[in-house]
């Protein structure tokens, strides 16, 4: 688990929120903010995420759009929180990423002294869907395409534990330990591209036909609408410079 909080810091203005990486922040209107870090030079082809507080060392850091944020499955550059906005850091909350042994992920809340439970609503706000919902989507698409490879375990939701990758469909950046879809051993399909593909499939005159086929393949109408909505957010995905 990337982070966990054991005490709620209460409501505060954006300028008072600590610059911590992998920190889940909730706005007064329920909007969720999750920053993975800060990039000092986005034009550097070898850039790595630095800590969020690195922005304090740059003259334009706090006003820049160089913070890396996750929103409904898409990693994108964003500004930091609004100075005058009202936010809180929720207590006993952690964001769990996938691993080679356990591909599941999500926002976890402490439900007992040692027990954690999945917060499905907030997980959807960050990743676009839960691991189970995404697995259902991938399985339904495989049925439609006739490309199921159950003996080899493909397609599947997975991650790379040691290396970054580039999405085969969109060219966007997939950092290590971040979920993506693998339809074969060498494929890397980002969540961003997956949702855009669903939005394209279920748009226009063919919407009814494709949606019906996906439902026959095991995907509910509600999940189809959920993933289509993910495809409509107007943010540019993170890409490594050429």
C-alpha cells in the first residue's frame, strides 16, 4: 500500500495541505485529488517523478502544471490544489497498487484494528473502476473479439514491477507498479486507452448494438456507461518526450 493515514487532519485551505506524494486529498465538494509526484523538466526524455515538495525549489513550481495526478485511470499533468479551496486528508486511508503476485488495486479504508476494506466509489474516481470491474470489461472485450487465451492467462490486468512502459495504442506513459491491460506477453494497453476505446466503440449509431453485445458477453449496462464516462474527461495523458 502506497500510503495510509492514521489521523484526519481536518478541513484546511489548499495552501495548508502538506506536499506529500501518494496522498489522497478530498475537496469540500467530494472531488478527489491524488498526486504521484512532480516533474521538474517535462522535456527531459529520462524524467522521473520527484517528490511534490520539489516544486518549492522552483520559482514557478507552485503555479505550474507539472504535478502528476491520477484521475479516472489517466495520469496527467495538473496544478496543485487551489490555495483558497477547502480540503481534507481522510483518516485511515491508503491507495494500494498492483504487484506481480496480486494484480488488484484500489483505495482502502481501515474497517477494524487490522482489517482494510475497498472504497469502491473513491477507487472509481482514481482508476475509473475497481479491479473486478476492469476484469469484467477485459473479459467481455475478449469474448467479442474471440481472442481469449485462458490457458495463458490473457487478457488480464497486470503491472510491471520493475520498468516503465509505453501504451501500444495511445503512446502514453505507464509507470512501473501501475495497472495496465496485457492482451499478450508483450502488449501494454493503458487504462486511458482502454476507456477511449470503449467510448469509441459505444458512440454514434452503433451504440445500441455494441452495448448489447457487451452485455451478452457479461458486462452490465451500468458498467458500460461508467467506462464511457471515463473516456469523456478532457485531460491529456502523460507521455514521455520524443
